[in-house]
């Protein structure tokens, strides 16, 4: 028996921004945005918060997989979008229990653990690792749910604006996985403090003017090129740590692994990270890898020795306690030139298309989901494979998570026999169904917290924010606390599952 993932359910808000329309509004090149970023992203709308998104995903998981709530011993939340600095997963538990009572089902167990994991986009992966450890130790015989939920917002007019998104993915983990076994013993980790990679200091809230929707906007502080270099560096070291545990040549793994799923803030970032991991492996292999690398450099007109030195630099990305402002650019300029050349060769198909292709196309319509991006891609891959009749049993997959700031996790996974039955219940298509496309005025209003003509979409069988507390005493305080409501399904129409 190997613990792992047995079910996946998604919830994304219905409010969609099409990036072709966004490009028209902002005078941006649609072809470039489509190829680099994607096709659309979702936004949190009226009556929604990070906790309602998460609770909706958990509620769908329980319904989709006929889970006995009393058997759940761990309910973990992975997020970097918390709006409550005290409670976390227990908020979700409270909402789900309300829906369970309304539907005549037993509640989640009173002795269910409710931790929250925070490390930028890596919190969900840390939650998965914790759940696997729980199932292998004191939680043996029980089940765990990990929900990854986030709201990615960037300033209008900034470079990150087209990479926004909102949504949640809930995962069922069991002692005997029905979808993907997780090999923790073979996993690789990396962490290195970066001062100004991507951060969310409280100082951002200091001078924010009040919004009409009563919310505080959670815009990050980041440095784009520097953050890309940090992503490359961290994922490289996590993969290297994983490969040190494997027998044989590290280079062979890039040919042998069947499918790769990575954190994807936008469409092209995983491609860059994966190709760079391969280039690092080539540079570290003096027996044959460096010879292959020199041949590619000769074809691309690049000085091979300078490229190898760039790839083998022990500290290519400045960080730590020092001031990083001295270098905030591209740490791997020669590698970027070589990647551009490799796109024109047959290697790109076997290294990128064959390894990162499964489920990738559908992800262009999800936007940046932060912690939920990686598990959503796993869901998309499993859904696509089942729809296409692929046989995955026994395949070796890599789930490579990353969290700015800066840490990464490389999790080897194996697809279990009979995976199709659990994959058939993944609600990927229905979760993205019936989108409400926002106009430019509606998008600006939702983004900036203004009132608009946008009408809340309530399809039933889901949770909404009913109101915000305003009491400040003297006998009772609830200022800013969200009160939630379960909207029961309308018997005259199907619920949005």
C-alpha cells in the first residue's frame, strides 16, 4: 500500500476575462500573449473569497467521490491568499459542515486536523506531503483532503496583469492511492531565501483607500526577470536533489520520465524551467553531457565554455541577507539564447511536447492559480488521458512545485492500475463550463472594488460570503470577519458542479 492521490475536484469562479479582449483593451499583442501566457483567466466575483472558493472545491470533492465525511482525519489548506491571519482550514470545515447538514449527511469528524500551509505557490505541495506522512503514520486507516486555493491579482498596467487567476483544487488522499502514488522517499527539496523575489509584506496595506466591496487588495511585490531566474534556480536544485537519490545517470531521467507537471504562473514558465533543468544536467555530466551541449552551442553560434560556466555557477542568483538590487536581471542569458535555438530542433518535441504536453492545452484557460496551478494541471492531464483512451498504469510522473521566496519540491509519482475509474469523476470540464465573460468596465470594477452592473451568478449548491462583520464593541467584536451562507441547489436547474 502506497499513499497518494485518489480524487481531484475543482472550483473556479464563473467570471472570465478573455485575453484576446484584454489585449484589445490595452493595446497588447494577442499572438504573443496567447503563446506566452494563455487564453483567459478567472476572477473572484461578488460574494466570493478565498475561503468560499476552497469550500466549494472541497464540497464538490465530497459529492463527486461519495466520501464519508466522518472518515476524514486531515483537512489542510494550501494558500498564499489568506485574509484571516488566525483561522484557515477550520473556516472551510465550518462551511462544509453546513452543507453536509443541509443534505442530511454526517459532518466532518470533530477530531479532524485543520492546518494551513503557506509558502507562496508551494503551500499546496507542502500540504500534500504532510497528508502522505499523516496517512503513513498516525492517520493510517483514515483519509485526508488537501485543498489548494488562491486569488492571483496584479496591478492594472503592470507586467503581471495578464497572469491573474482565481480558483481552488481539492485532492483526496488515501493510504492506498487510486490515481497517483506519491514517492516521498524519492522526493527532492530546495530552499534559499531571496529578499525581493516575490513577497507580500503587510506594508502594502498601509495606505490603501477603502474599496466599495470592503476588501483589501492583495497585490504582490515582485521583480519579473529576477523571479524567473529564481524559478529556474530553485526547480533545478529540487530536481538535482531528487536525482541524487536515483540509481543510474541523471541525464537518463529526462528521457525515461513519462510526464512532467510543474507550477505554471503562465504557459511558458514550466517549459523554460524544464528545459533549463535538462541543460543543467548536461553541463554537470562531464562524460557525455558536456559534449552534447557543445554540439548544440556550435549549431547556435554560442561559446560553449561560457555557457557551461554560466550553468555551473554555484551562485547564479544573488539573494540571502544581502541587497539583491545589484542584480535583478536574467541570470542565464546564454541559456536563453540556446533555448531559442532548441525550439527549432527535433529535441524540443521529445523534451518538451512529449513530457509536458499532457493536459497542458486546457490549462491555457485557467490563468494563474498559484498553489492550485500544479494540481489543476494533474487533473487536466488525467482527464485528457482518459478521454483519449491512453493507458497510463505504471507510468512515472514528476510533479515539480515552486514557491517564490524561494523553495521548490520535486515529487515522483506513479499512475496506479485502474486509475480510469477515479479519473472519470474529475470535474474539470464542468468546473469551467458556462463562463461569464466580463466587459472592460466590469473587469475594472471587479479588479478595483467598485460597484458595477455585474450580477452575482448563484447556481446553487455552493458557498457565498453573506456579509462582513462591522461590530467594534464594547461587548462584541467582529469587524472584518466574513459570514458565509450555503446556497442550496435550485430544484428547477442543475447545480454548477
